[in-house]
C-alpha cells in the first residue's frame, strides 16, 4: 500500500483513497480497524493531508465512520445494517438478474462458466477474497446484459458497502467446510443459458437470502460471545 509523492494533490488523494479502499475490500483492513492518519501516511508514503481527504471520501461512501475516542474506523458490522443492505440488494439484484437472464448472450454465458471454475479454484485454495471478486465479475456480466447501467451502478455501490459482511460469510463457510454458498452460481448460469429470466431471478434471490442468513448467524454468535 505505497503511492508516489510526485503527483498533483488531487491525483495523490485519488491514489491514497484507492490504496485504503483496496485494503478494506481485501479484508486487510477489517471492520472496526482504526484508520490512524499518521500510520496510514507512513504506510502509503505521503503527508497526512491526502490521507485525511481519502478517509473523508471513505466516510461518504459508507466504508468508514467516526467513533468517539477512536476517530475514523472501518465501518463496523451490525445486524441492523446487514438487514437493510441485504434487503435492498435482494430487491435490486433480483430485478437485474431477471433482466439479464432473459437476454444474456452465449458469449456472456461462456465467460460466466469460466468464472464459476475460477470461483471453485479460489474456494479450494482458501482464497475467499478472490472467490468474491470472481463472483462479482460473474454477476456483473449477467446484470450488464439487462441494459440498465444505473441499476448496475447502484448494485456495485452496495457490493462495496457490504464487502466486510461478505468476507465474514465466506470465511464462516470455509471454516465450516460448507460449500452451499458457492452452489448458486452454476445454477444461475444454467438458467441464464436457457434465457429463463424468472428462474435466474429466483435463484439469485435464494442465493442472497442464504448468504444473509449465514452472516446473521455469524454476527449473532459474535454478539453473544462478547456479552458472556
């Protein structure tokens, strides 16, 4: 997570934002991690100003928040936010899957099959962040086929906001040797191959409900443990 100092201030801030954003998306900076300005400036090799601006942008994007006596931290995980974010994801992604599933091209399906294989390899290797990235790439192909770029943009924003939740769920599945989380993608592609938008939408909804339940269970256990 190192950037060059020899850039225009705005470009430098962009690069610092990208570096910190990438660390959050990869789980390197997990939920609740403190975003200490001076420490981050040392890590990325800049002054504190672009780091402060980058953190402000992360707060605007819903990826960071201010906590009393701690300052800025990576946005924490709560059951309430999980409920809200996944309810909206279910609404938007079910619609996007139905639209895309009805019209996606054979070339798009072929690429999605390749990504199913990539997901399987990543899961087998324990590389859950790679698996999540491949999953989002697969869904991007499907949702893009529906022809509504505004819908896709909104969904991608939600993916960023809930990446920490997705990592929690994927890690739980991996630790429990539970492959259920990754069984939906081939079914989605099969339905899209048949241009069955209704089935594509239904399987996508089922996938999101399953992931939400897994994360709810994990977070619920964390809350119980912290109260004991």
